[in-house]
């Protein structure tokens, strides 16, 4: 499946580099996400648009953060 993860550059510093890794809050549709799903990272605000394309490397897991209670790598 393909997903769009939106971020606000005033709140999140997005590292766009080949091989960059990390986790992302899985706020909606987490029960449908799985390893190998394609992710489009969309920057909001001035200069809005797709800034990176990646893929999930695992299943959604519990991880509490300021963005929610679940995350995906």
C-alpha cells in the first residue's frame, strides 16, 4: 500500500538523505500498514509538497509520543 505522511516543518526537522532511517507516528489507518509499504512525505505550509519517498521496514508498534500512541519504522 501507499501512504502520505504529512509534516509541519515548524515542528519536525525532516532529514532527507539516502538511507535515512527513523520512526513516524501512525495516527490513522495503522491496522492496514505493514512492512514494505511506500511512504510519501508531504511538507505542509509555504513550499508545500512531497519532499521524500520511503518505505516502512516493520509493523506498527506501540510508542507514545507527542504525535500519538503508535509508530512505524
